[in-house]
C-alpha cells in the first residue's frame, strides 16, 4: 500500500496521515501526555509515526532508547 493510500480526509484539517497514540490515553484518568514535536495544526508528520503517549509509555520508550530494557520485556508493560 502506498503512503497516499493511507491518508485520511479530515473535515477540519484536510488530507493527513492518521495519528497514532498509545492505548492508555483517555479522557477520564490523567496519565500524562507527550508528543515528539511542537503542536502545529498545519504540520504534516511522517506516516505511522507515534504522535502521542502517556507517562508509562514514555518511561518504556526512554528505557528502550537508553538500551536498559529489552524489546521482549517492553511488550509485557501493556
């Protein structure tokens, strides 16, 4: 599937790649909020990039980046 086939049509923002967020973000319980960029409603970001995540996922991502956690152990954190 080409990148142009993965674009969604948003009535507010126009044609964009879908956003990917961690499964823990919700409207009821504060879990922290991180994004890899400054919020810019006019920006277009890479397809399949992680767009937002919570405190727990930020800790796991940090450990993966620093090499202190193996990928196998990170999968258990869900």
